[in-house]
C-alpha cells in the first residue's frame, strides 16, 4: 500500500454501507448471486473490451470476488483490489475453492494501490467510485490512467445521477413510493443511505472527470436515471 501525505483522503474508512463487516460480506455475496448473473456479465465484458488470453486486468473494489474470478477464466492474470480485508478474505477463499490460481487479491484502493512498474491491458471498476468525493474521483481516474497501457481500456459502472432528471426531490420520493412491495427492506435502506451519505455525482461531472483524466469515452449508457456505464480508452 502506498504511503500517502497526511492531507490525503482516507479511502480506507468505509462510507455508507460498511463492507468491512463480516455480516455485510455474506449478505452482499448472497444478494448479488440472487439479483445478478455475474458469469454472464463477465462474458459480456470480455467481448466489450476484447479481452485476450494474455491480458493482465485490474479490478478495483472486487467485493466478494465473483467478477474477478469469472474474468480470470478469460485472461492471464487478474489483480483484484479492495479496501475491505474481510471482503478479500472471503474472495480469496472462493477463488481457492474454485481452483482459480491467476487472481491476486490486494488490500488497497484507488488512491493507495502501489502498482510498481506494472501496467495493465484493462481496468474495471463497478459500483465503487462513488465512495470517493469528486476531487478524489479525479485523482483516482488519473491513477487508473497511469496504470494502463497506451490504448488500454477502462470500464466504469456506477450510480451516477442523470442531468435529465428535472427535480431530484420528486424523483427519489417517486422511486421509493413505487418500489414493488416485495422489495427487500435492506435494499431500500441501502439505497437511502447511498443518496444520503455516499458520493454519487452527476453525469456531466463524471464525463468531465473522465475526459480530463486522459480518457476518450467510447461507449456510454445510462439506465433508470441512475446506473451509468462508460467504456473508455486511454488517449
Ligand atoms: C458495492 S460493493 C461493489 C463490489 C463489486 N465491485 C461488485 O460489483 O459487486 C463496493 C466495494 O468497494 C469497496 N471499496 C470502497 N471504497 C473503495 C476504494 N476507495 N477503493 C477500492 N475499493 C473500495 C468496498 O469495500 C466494497 O467491497
């Protein structure tokens, strides 16, 4: 982990949901297995960023490791970072139980990872960047750019608010009012905590941050007014 000056943002402190808690790790893993098809997501990602068998990929904020493990079936090596040691312990056990030996788990994040001389063919981060305030998102994006080979791909998925939403008060009130009654209460609580305490930003801010950090946005998609994906190329 990099030694950083005292004035640096402390990314090791969990913001919003506490992914450093053992209960949260188990519950997150179960929840994702129910609501996502991660092997399929990894396959789609491989096509999207044209992953080759010899590629070295960095995933930032790997959580319980499912996506890194799936990616590792399509490339030479995945380096999977997370600031939560509990998440990493869980992910590492999962990788061992599935006999995936080409995933390296490292306790570090966007700001603290020391890549040494390593440069990656692609960097992926999903549902993580909103843990940093905007200024630090920019520093994180610059770090990512510096760890990518020239022309390397960067895939970002995160909760990003849409500039097409005319009024956020009524947008969120309506969102919570119209959720299906069977929605898990914990998911609703987490969504509220996300809006209240985490640092999701606007689409126009995110676009500026990505471009100023030295990327060209090749593909962009925004779903449901809050879930954005960006496929970026290092210029
Ligand atoms: C919502 S989970 C997403 C996990 C996984 N990427 C996924 O798509 O399921 C957020 C994860 O990001 C980690 N995290 C939070 N801040 C981080 C940072 N600054 N750098 C790296 N990981 C971070 C948390 O510990 C947690 O495991």
